[in-house]
């Protein structure tokens, strides 16, 4: 190439570098995500911040919002996740059978519909309703992770299948509910099935061919973990140190790791400048801790992996030897924030166990670990030197033993927060967190493993946190640099919706009764807007712009773990792993039905 030709290319190179992650991420996905008119990734961007720079709808005029249009998916189970918007097209998904619709934003007509043919026998193997958390887009393709583990690439213009590949085996309890994530030339996905004794993993596939590029497990031998025993690091005695050989195997009895859980059905973050993806692994199997002595590494763990190879750079286990089903799969939000007064490249994670964690995303060093609900009682604190929680004996289901009902554990198994993703506003420097304010009684019992059958081994009852405001949820703001709740807004039921914050100074979320609420981002107790949607909300709030007008959309459709009683017609209090009794009153407020409700200013 001549010098003159090279000079002509320089402006293009610098333009690419000006867009966050464009040079090192998937250029199409990064470019689309950098344009606030789109909502091109499930949580808005690679950093999972769920923040938009759009400000046409703001704290002064949001009170005037009206419904612009609605769309029904025609499916009656729980609807998590939300739509993607690329240019003039909105893409929306449903719960099982995982329909996908392409909607023309000009007139809301259906451009195409994809309805996969799936064996309904997969439904009983899905733990906590037949939810799906959404779609991914890159290079003219829509990516869907079906419940039966089939990963599909669809032509975004026609809906025709370009390729499909099986990611797991439902006959042994492996299913999928997660969003696929696009990094570079790969689509990365996880697996569900921790309640069926599967061995959790993440896998990367080529976006053009569907060929598997790498697959790395959560538990097991080093080669399956994609660990380098000398180079994969973890927090040890107040500093980072190598994990050493067989770091997982040494913490399991015999070959229990083969049915050890550690599934990966959450939301992943990605720092393109480091080429690292961040995600969490779920509970160890079974829920009866007496049957699996040891720390059960690396379940309940934050992983930082190289996107090209899957190699783990660092890991941090939040809940060693989990005794309460405190899955660690919740979203990993990346933010550059001051931590203890020092500007830090951080990864922030609100764990099911009730602790909000801030780690250095470059090194994996533990920086903050504090309770983000004052009722959390199973541990007094996290020892910042060892990184281990200080467990309270009274609430230890292992110490109390099988067939003993351990009462009053806070939070309940569904955690101080489940999968519903929080938001970070660079405008305020705060995190906006939808939380559960729920406690439980937990009685473990012996259970035998049979492939494809539930491998739980515990009976649960759930109830509102006692001695509090009487409700089952709070919407909070959180200072991740200090590990402190800034404000807390009580809600009658758990806040099971993904949050949206915007440059317009608002924070919006949905409630299980079905309300979309928008509050002042600087004072969340100042409610600015409230609208009752057709069904309870476990989906996420998104925003986009079309033809100069900003829209806000919310996917409603009661279900998920909290709404499993309504979604599946369950009656017994301990059904739904304890959620049916805890959320029984929901039937007075809402009914089934998947609906996207879209709002705008008049």
C-alpha cells in the first residue's frame, strides 16, 4: 500500500477508534450500539449500563407520556428481556416457544415472524418458568437462543434460518433462557439447568458458520475450565494469586463436579480494550449442601475470560459452599468510577446473596463487598482479606443439617436481586437497582441424581422481610465506590424489571403488579409517571428514537420465578421452589399475557 493510500485510511481508523469498542469488538454491533437512536444490545451496550443519552423525554415532561402503540406476542408465560431496535425495525421475542417478530416502526406491521418447532418435553426441564431474555444482532443477523438449546442465526430482513447449532441436551436437563452476546466474530452463550445437575459452561460460536470456537466449564478439571493454573488469578489473603492446579477438583467430593451445576444463564459484560468478557456462574447442585462438602469451586463465581480463547484471566467466588441457592449469574456492569477515592476500571455486580461487589476489572482485585439490603442476615459481612462471607451459624442450612427447617433466612433463594438487570447513570454516578425484599425458611433433604430429573433436595417457603415496610421489594440507588445505599423506595412486590436511566434525568422500571414507573434520577422517591400495563412486568425498560421522536418500551407478561404460580397454575405454597406462597397475592393485581407497550410524548 502506498503512503498516500495509507494517509487516506487514517481518518477512517481514527473514526473507528472514537467509537467505544469499535476497533476491537464486533464493528457492526459496536457502531449500532454507539448510536442512541438504536437499542442494539439487550442491555444497551457492551458495558451493560442500560443508560441512554436520549433526553427528549425528561424529568420535566415525562408526566405527559402517552401510549403510542402496543403489540401482543400471543404467549401467556413469563416475558423477561425486551426488544432490540435497529433503524426502522423492532425485534421482539416471546417466552416458549420463543417466537421472534420483526416489527416495522413506520406502521407497526409485522415484517416477518419466526416460530421455532420445539419439543414441548423441554418445558418440564425448565426450572422457573419458560422465559427467554432476548435477542442479539450483528451483521444483518438476529441470534436467538431457544429453550431446547438450539442457537439460531436468522436473516434480519427475512427471518429465514441461516444456521443453527445445538448448544446442549435437554434430556439431561440442559436448557437455555439467556441472551446470546456478540463479541468480535463470535456469538457467546451459556447454559441453564442447575436444578437438574448439569455441568455449567459458556461456549463461543462463529457468527457466520455456527461452528463452535471454544467451550469452557464452570467446574471440573483445569482443561475443561480453560484455566492456566499459574496464570489464572484469584483473590487470596488480600492480594491476587494464581489459582494453582486442580483448583476446582480439590473442592468437590470424588467426581461430584460432573453434576455440579455452576450454570451461566445471566447477562455478560465486555471490555473490548482488555478483550475480556465478564459473567457469573450459578448454584452448585444439589440444594442440599450436606451431599456436596467443600467450596464447590467455581460455582457462584465471577469469571473474566479472554474472548478469543476462553482462557480465564481471573476468578472470584462470592459464595463458597453455597447453602441457600444464591446463584451468581446476575449482570456484570462495567463502569469507570471512583472507588475509595481512586478512579478505577470497575466491574460491579449485585449478587443474589445480598452483597454488592465492586472489583477491579483489570486485575480481579476485590474492592467493595457490602449489603445492598439491610435485612440480609445469613452472613454478617465479607472478610476483605479472604473474600469469604462470615456465615451466621443460625442460618447455615449445612450446620443445621438435612430435614431441619432453617427459618428466617434473608434473602430468600431468589436473592436480594435475581436476573433483573440494574442500570448505571454516568450523569449521577449511581447504580439503580431493582431488588427483592424477601426471606425464607429452607429445609434440605437427601436427593438422588437421575439424568433429566429435578436434582434440588430442598423445600422452601418465602415471605416479606419481617420488621420492615411490609412489601417484598425496594428500588434503590447505590454508590458502588463506597458500598452504600443512597436512597431506597419501597414497593409492594419485588421489583423484577430491568431498569433504564437516561440523560433526561429519569430512571424507569416495572413492577410485578404491572406498573411502568419513572422517577427522578436524583430523587427516586419522587415518582414522575405511572401507568398500568396489561400484565405484571418481569421484562426490561428500553428506549430508542425513530423519525426524531423518542420512545420508551416495556415488555410485560407475568411469570418467571416470582410469578410462576400464575404462569403455571400452581397452588401449593411450597411449589415453584417456594415462590407460590410468597407471591400468592399477585393474582389480585394482574393476569397473564405477553405485551410490548410503547410510550412517547404527545
